[in-house]
């Protein structure tokens, strides 16, 4: 799942429509593995600056779309793999 979050962050940086004056928002746009156990994996992808909501709200970023598309695609892949394993039992 971390690679999904990393892909979403990369897609955001590749398609951003805001002028990156300080570099802070681009630098803070990243994925992080928060929890990784045999029962639970938690990853985050975020734009870590306070003004990120302004950039998204004004239409200068498709951040939520990138994260959603990446996540839905990966979940569909994982569910398909589980269905195949169940069918082969």
C-alpha cells in the first residue's frame, strides 16, 4: 500500500498547477508508512503545509483525485487476488 501512496504523491507533483515559489509544499507532499504489522498496514499521503487546503480548494491541485484513483485501483487489484485465492480453495 505504501507504493500506492507514493504513486499518488508522485502524480500530484507531476501535474501540479501551482507555482512552487518556496518548494515547501512540494517537499511536504509525501507518503509515509505509519503502521506495518501482520494484521494492519496504515499509510498516509499528504501535502504537509497549512496552506495545502487553499491550493486544493482553489483548483491548483488534484491531490484528492490522485489519491482516490490510486487507492481504488489498488484495492480492486487486491480484492481480485483474494477472490482468486478463495476460488482455488
